[in-house]
């Protein structure tokens, strides 16, 4: 049996939501936490976060791999090289209707590494009684327009 490291589903879900946005004619936006591994113009960072338009008309040489989102974009007429690690992506959504997906940001070194926020109970957990109410899902970090996937 091969012991391949399991790659997070997060980059695949981000690419899927991006593709859906573009196919529907929506403008995909990424909300990200900014830290030392993030390359963005500091003037546009608010409270340690940035929201980026990643639509085809706003980016040049967009690359979304399993580790990062990288592209060139103009801010105030100046071209910047943007790099956002996948672990820093907090959400991807359509600007026009807010539909998208939010992600939990986990500090480096934690096992989950920023996977999708999940309400599914672990396989080892006993099934709930039929009359036991399920706990409410956590509130989205920003605004109420994104649904947290559990």
C-alpha cells in the first residue's frame, strides 16, 4: 500500500468555484489573510486581509496550483505580481451575488492546513439520537452572503 500524502481539497474547490463564476459571467473574488508569505500591495490590505478580483479581465498570467494563486494585476495603474498561498485563502465568491465558498484559516503547523470548514461529524463519532438537535453551523467570518461548508 502506497503512503501518498493526501492533498487538501481546498485548491480543487477554489478552482471549481472560479470556473463556475467565469462560466456564469460573474466576477470571481478571493478574500485572503495577509502574512509574510503573501505578496500583495500593502496599501490595499485592511485588518490583515485583502479581497482580490481574480477574474480574467483583471488578471494576467493567472495560475492556481495546489500551493498558491499567482498572477499579475494593476493597482492604481501599477503592475504588481500577486502571490497568495492556498492556506491563506479565506473565501472565493462571485461579486455579483456573493455565492461561493468560505474556508477556515488554520495557523501553520496545524494538521488541517486551512481546509474547508466542515460540519460533517467524524467517522469515529457516534451517530446522534434522532431527537438530538444538530449544533448550528459556525457563522461566516465576513458578511452573511457566504455559506460555510461543513
